[in-house]
C-alpha cells in the first residue's frame, strides 16, 4: 500500500533562509508524488509533481523537489523563504482504491512559519 | 483554476440532522472526489465518482453517502450528522498530466 510520512508537523525559518520540508514515501509501484500548499482558509494548490520523468522537479514560487528512489524521499526546498510562504504543505502519493481507481494518499502536513 | 465550486462554504448544524454538500464543476471531468481534512490527519478520501451514477467508497466513508446524477455535480450527504463529522470538506477533480487532482475551496462544517 502507498503511504507518505512528513517529518516535522511544524517548521520555522527566518525570511531569506532555506526552506526544507521533508517527505518520505512508501509505494509498491513506481510512484507519482505531489506537493500541495494550503494558505489559511483556502483550498489546496498544486506546487509541483513528480511523474517518473526528471528527478528534480521545479514548481511554482521557486519551489523544487528532488525524487530520490534510494532514499524513498521527495523533499521540498526553496532557496530563500518569503513571508508569503507561510502556509501548510502537504505531500501526497498516487494510490489505488480497492475498485482500482486512482486516489491520493496525503501526509499529515507541515506548517511553515516564516519569521521576519 | 479547474472550475470547481463548493456550496455552502460554511455550515453549522445540529447533531442528528441531514446535511448535503455540493461540488460543482464546469469542465466535464469524469473523476470527482470528496475528502475531509482534520488537524493531524491531512486529507482522507470519503467517496469518489468515476462517472455519472458511478461511485465508490474511500477509507472514511461510514456515515456518508454520495450521488452523481449529472457530470457537473457531486453531492455528499451526511445522513445524520455527528460531532465527529465536524471538519473541512474538499472536493477535487482529476485532470491532465499524471491525472493530477485539483481542489475546490472547501466547506467548513460544524456539527453542534
């Protein structure tokens, strides 16, 4: 079964510092992996996705993530944090229902705080 | 923007009452999903639909039913609301490369 573990429910960084949000996955098939961001009182917005092409994936707002099969990881990074990056971030892996349809399995989320 | 709207956006109801949440999409997507979001749990799949009148259960389907009588609308019904169903409910559609899911704005439901 597919699953995702996000290490650290809360991460705090200073403005301008590197952002690193950790995600490890478990999958019995080649995974499709996603990062979503949720700003306060809003829905989830897709940041980036890995679909078995390039292992370094670039997304919106200068975020990127690297797929590392040997480490079963898909960590999200951004070189320089902005105040506007404060949000909750979710890692997800594509999985399958008992009926054979696709679904997403989400991690529990990491709340990012950016300090001035 | 995948053209998804949810209604109502906020609802407060009492234990034991039925509640229906609506998800509406304008782009003819085949797959639609209902998730609930709770602190410390991320998002969990309640039900999904793979076409008109074709629905199936997710991992937290107890106490919920769904209906899809036309492509654009996917309804989630809490037949007898309980306090444990206080949550934020998100609808999603699947489209595009890697069958990516896109989410609606959410409905915040409080059951007193």
